[in-house]
């Protein structure tokens, strides 16, 4: 039976925290500085975590390896099961040709890429996060953007940034209910508090998205639509989490903001004479390479993966951005209109996903699905917490029927019938999907093994306890702890499980409101999603950029730091009389 010690090195918490942070430093160094491939970075950080746990924390080697094996298995089920199945559904729509129908449909609603980014990545992504989570929004929205002509790197970065503010309440409020369970605080108070923090950041995410897609010019053209999107989302998220049903905050906010964006874009469309930067090429799907002169999914040409200069030539033999924009609009206008039946079939997979996940939350159905959950202790793994109580880490829940991945399989089976995909084609497509994701699967397994080892050995608790020693200043550090937890695990729910109780203990020691700091853990975690290696890997794999997770990390890191600093300032002010009126 292993019991972790918070200060195993010379009874010094600071020194122990310095050593406990080595796996995270290794991960960021390998991925962001040395540009090592993601799976090697994850395995390298895992090796460091195992060495620290065995040498510094005196964790038995067998227990350390068993903890890693449980983390890797958890990565396979439910994470790989979830995002692999989501990408499989997408690939079936490509095989049937209905993704092109979907692309043309979105282009006819608005051929402006900034508006498309808001509707798909932010609004629809929020709906998916509210229903499913676990990487599903990133996996689906990246390939949808790709089909609309976004370059792979831009599609991935937009989807990652958009999948931030919904994370606190998705899927169906699970992060908040988990936080309430580990802290013994009222779920309603925690949801209300998070609903008074996250919407403040949500105001600015749409503006950031349109700036990423079209630069300053694009921001000037669509600032009014982005502002309306942010305001409507933030207001809906605040009202739903505080006065209606916290579990539905992302679903309601995503639907409301989608309607607002569509209406504003029709009534006050972006100026046509000042076109944004339009991507000149995008492959037809994950792993596809487009060579110069070959048509891409967007109707353009050229090699994917590099951005051209705004308004200039995309390179020798390549059209200007404005020429591509005009050509794209001409293509949509000249294409024969798709029949209403084909348009319905193109949207059907996503409508089916929403319907199935919605039905799965009906109490009677949810109880029936959860009734077949198999719960067992990981064989041979015996862990205690730092307080000496039995750890819940070795408990493995195999909820095979209610799992997000299983529900997506059901959605895939319905999609097969609607799109008239034969069973043989569907099985072959699934096999091809898993084969294309082999490095992503290895990366996620290494990453979750790393998180489990750090948690089981006590390294994570050491880091959190050391940060909690800041006293009253901990209000500023509280959201950063949540940010770190999500960056490491890829899940706001997991971060709340790791640090929720610690946040309450630190708040009580510092004389701060425990509800405020516990909610700050969830709110701070949302901006860690964009630099989580799990999400980076899913995004890169979905658009055929395997091996370029380091490039994505460098693009995301600065924005993530900026947003977490803003969240830290907000929480810090809420802990003072300046904004204490925001605390329920």
C-alpha cells in the first residue's frame, strides 16, 4: 500500500515541488522548444515522471508501472473510443460525398470564413461540448472547417481556441458536478460562480477567432458579428448557469449564439469590397496531400499547410487571396443546387449526434445506460491519499453502454443507414481511421499515463500544496492551478478531481471564499484546453497534421497565457471588495 508524501525531499515542500514539476517542464520543453514529435514528447515526460515517482517519492516500481498502465487504458477507453469514432463518422460523410454538400450549404448561408468559424467552431462546437465533450468538438469542427476551405493549421487553431469557454459546463455540467462531489460544496453555488467568471472570457473569444481567421482586416469587417456572438453566448451562459439549469449552459448558449450570428450576418453582412484572407488550399480530409495544380476541398489549388500573405500572391503560380475568394463564391453560385433530401442527409449525422446525446440524458434512459457500468479496482494497484484515506484513483469505471464513444457508434450506425453506407465500407473506413490515428493514440496513451503517475505518486498534490502556500495571493494563482491541471490531463473534469479539494483547503487557510476558488479551478481550466497535448493531438490528427503538434502548441501557448492571466486578475478582483459582489 503506497501513501504519497508531500515533501519527500529534505522535508522541503519547495524543493519537492521543483522536482515534481520536472515532467511538465520536460513535456513543454520537448514539444514547444525542441519540436520533438508529440508521441515522443509524451513518452519522454512519462519516463521522467516514473523516475521522479520511484527515486524522489519512493513509490514502488510495480505500483508506478501499474498506475501508468491504468492511465494508458483510460486513454483507450473512453478517449480514443470517443474521438476515433467521431472522426470515423466524418470519414463516412466524405466517402458518401455528403461532406461536399454540407460545405456548399454552409457557403450559401455565408461564404465568409469568419462567420463560418463562429457558427461551426464556436457555436456548434459549444453544443457538442455541452453534449459529449472528450475531444468530440475538436475532432468534428476541425474537419468541418477543413471542408469549407480552411487550411489545416488554421482549422486546427480555430477549433482549439473555440473549445475553451464551453469546457467548464460540458458535457452536461459534469466538471461542476464532479467539483461539487470532491469539495462537498453546493453544485448550484459552484455553477453560478463559474457562470460569473467564464462568460467574461467568452465575450472576447469570438473576436479572437475572427482575428485569427482574417487578421485585422477581417476583424474590421466582422467585429459586429463577433461582438454579437460573444455577448449572446455570455449572456445565455450566465443566465442558464445561474437561473435555469447549469448542465444545459453550453447547449443553450451555443444555440442562442448560432441564431444571433446567422441573423446578424444576414441583416448586416461583412463588407464585400474588403475581403478577408481566404485560405487557398485545404485537403479533402485527414491525411490528404494537395499538390500544386490539384483541386482542393475548397475548390482552390496549391500545397496545404502554409499561409500566404494577406491580400498578396500565394506564391509562384498560385492565385491571390482575393482571386480565390471570388472563385470560391463563383463556384458555389455556379454549382447546381443540391436537393433538399441531399442537404438533409448532409446535416443528418450531426443532428443524429445531438438527438442521441440529448435522449441519453433523459433520466430513465440515463439510468438504464448507467446500470450496466462495471466498476473494479485496477488489479494489483493499492494507493492511499496523502491523508491516509483509500485513493479513488485505482477505481476503473467501464461504462461501456453510456460511454460517449458508444453513443457515437450508435450515431454512426444511424448515419450508415441515412447515407446508405454498406457495412463493409463502414468497417474498412473505421480501420483506416484507426490506422491514421496510430500516433495520436500513442500520444494520448502516454499523456494519460503521465497524468495518472503524477497524481498517484503525489507529484500533483505537491505542486498544488506548494502553490496554496501563497496565502491571500492564492486567489490569483487559483485559476492557474486549474489551467495547469487541464493542460496536463486535457479535461476540466479531471482537473477538478485533482485540485478541487485542494482549492477549498487553501481558501480556508487563507480566509478566502471556498466557492470562489473552487469555481476558479474550473474557470481557469477552460483556457488550458487549447494547449492540452490531448486536444492538440486530436486536432492535428483530424486535419492530417500528425507530427506538427509542436507547431500548434507554439501558436496556442501565447494566447493561453494571456487568457489565463486575464482570468487570474478577474478572480483576484472577485476576492476583493472591488468585485466581491459577483460572488453568490
